[in-house]
C-alpha cells in the first residue's frame, strides 16, 4: 500500500521495482511483489510448487535471453538531457537486456510479461541512467503497460519516474527527486509526487493477531505528495522539515472472491472508510554516521520525528505521529559481512484517525512474513536483524554485480500503546534474502519471510532498511 506509513524517511524513498529475472518494474514503484496467499487465502503447497516451477522456467528463459542482450555506442547528441549529461563520453555506452517477467502476489495473483532494460554508462562506467519499458498480464488487472526511468547525474542528485496503466482499475504515476547540491551541499531536498489506483488493497481489521477470516478487499485511489528539506548542523546532525498531502478515496476492489470492505465495516468503526484528506507538517532530528545513503556498509543513524495533522489546514481529523528509529551497520572482513539492525517505535495519537494513517506493520520493509498493511493499531514496535554476506561478483556485458545472501529476523507488534504491550502480540518472522548490488546506485533483492499466514516473498529495488 502506498503511503501507508505516517511519514517517509528523509534519506530513503522506498521503491518496489523487481530486479533481473523476476520483475524490474511493478505497476507501483513504491511497493514490492509478495507471495503468501492468493485471493486472500493461505498459499497451498501445490500452488507454491506451481509458482516455483513457473519461476524456474522463466529463469531459464531469462538466461537464454541474456545472450540476446548487447552493448552499443550512440553519439551523445542523440541522447538529450536528462538521459545524458556532461559526465558521459561523446559515445555513450548502452547495455540493453531483454528479460521475461514473472511475479506473484496475494493481491494481484500471478502475472507474466516481458521488459527491456537499457543501461546508460557514464565516463566512469557507472550506470547513470536506467530506462525500462514493460508489458505484463494479470488475471485481475488485465494488461499493464509500464515505463520506469531512473537518472543519477551525480552522487548528490537523482530522479525517478514511473508511468503505469492497466486495462482494469490499476494505474500509477510517480515522480521523485533528491537534490543535495544547494548551500554548499548542506541543504537536501526530497520530493515524491504520485497519483494511483490500487484495486488489490486489503484490510483485516485493527489490533494484533487479526485472523485471515476478516480479510477484505477495496480499491485505494490516491493523489498526493511528500516534500522535505533537511539542513546539516555540524558533521553528523540534520534538521528536517516536511510537508505531506494525500487525498484518499475507497472504492470496490478487483478481487471479487473477497468481501468488499464497506460490506463488512462502516465508517463508524473504521475512520476514513468514506475517504479522507491529510495535510500534515513534520520536523525531524537526524544523527547519522552512515558512509552511504543507498548502500551503507558502516555507521549508524538515529532519528526522532513529530508530525501534526490539523483540520484547520485541511485534514479530515486532528492527530499526531511520533516516531523514533535507530539503525546500525557493523562490517567485518572488509565489509564482506555486514551485521545490520533497526529498532523503531511509532505512535499515533488523536480521535477518528483514518485507518491508513494509523501505525501499520506488514510488507517488504517491516514484517516480511506478511503482506502489506497486515496489522494496524495506534502504535507499533519493530526490530529487524539482518546479516548481509557478500558471496561473489558476477559480470555480464561489463556490468558488475555483487551478489549477497542475507538471513534475517523481523519481530514486531501493533498495540494501543507501549505500556499495554504483551509478548503474545508480537510476530516473529525468520527469513532469508538474496541481493544483487550494482554500485553505486542499484540494489535488487528477493526476500522470503515466514509468518503465521504462511511464507511471503518480496522482490524489489533497494535495501529494506
């Protein structure tokens, strides 16, 4: 679910584009594909085996198609800005790779299609531009056409855009930019603007341990933006001011085998069910010693955030978000092994807080044993532990990728408030991930987590934290 979190971090916009043989793009770039249930029910072993067999066939097909990829050189004059810039040679190296796409999700079911990835290299032979058109087919949403592009003109500036349209319900239009070139690189600006409709959205009710039997479906239609400006104070501190807007409409979903959310719940017990608007302002204090924004290998980060949503400024309700987060990265053996942890607490205070604005767990970046927005309540406590192990380096068409394996444990729970939490509320999700890192900008990942509902598989871009 897009924008389900109360507020985004300053340094990371989560993206959910698949990678290599599975899925370089998804209909929504802020979410990852996930596998645990189909049509709202637990995934049977036969279905999992069938999906894995399909995946292996597509993997073999992808290995064959890799041989059809090529490296070409095109004069820079034919590739205008922002596709190229002064960091490119006069003859631009372009690696093109056709790939099959197979993905599965408890929301969308199985989808299949094809994409072509075009990788433009700068003078340093780094991938500075990525363009990837894609077409796939899904049972629930028909044919989806997507084009994704990412531009990295410098380490301090980047843009990403995603345009996607399905023949049934789903559509997604996104643009995000990060720029740290102002005021002698002390000022960092982040903008994420979007409009989308997601006919696969789910709601299980409030509180921890909500059963699968309470699962419902709906279409979440949103338009909004998230803007932040961070200013460095000294070497490691940053003060961040942010502005967030979203307008949400709830309509019937695409999965007719599940109850429509409004047939089972009402706006009296689920605030925001008739739609809502958010216009919120936040302030954060960040302490960071990380050596990289996109792929840190050393250091730590501590962040405290307060966000206020006011009816006076156009929100549907008055409430506040409070969040504290700690992250650490401990390298060993020249960063071949990196021990990573994250501890976060989020609290939402107020009356009639819209259900998608409360504290939410579940999905590719929190509890990886469950689907998106699986648990909702006033607060959550989350601990993620992960060991990132570099296995080998593989080079295809002069594109070097470091391959990692990452066993992990996710533990967390939603609750009314922290002093009323109990051990029975917590979820324990062990799992393992596989990562491909194309330095300095691209990280592809496949994470497999296990929760009470069964296994879940996520494929996407970027580290989970």
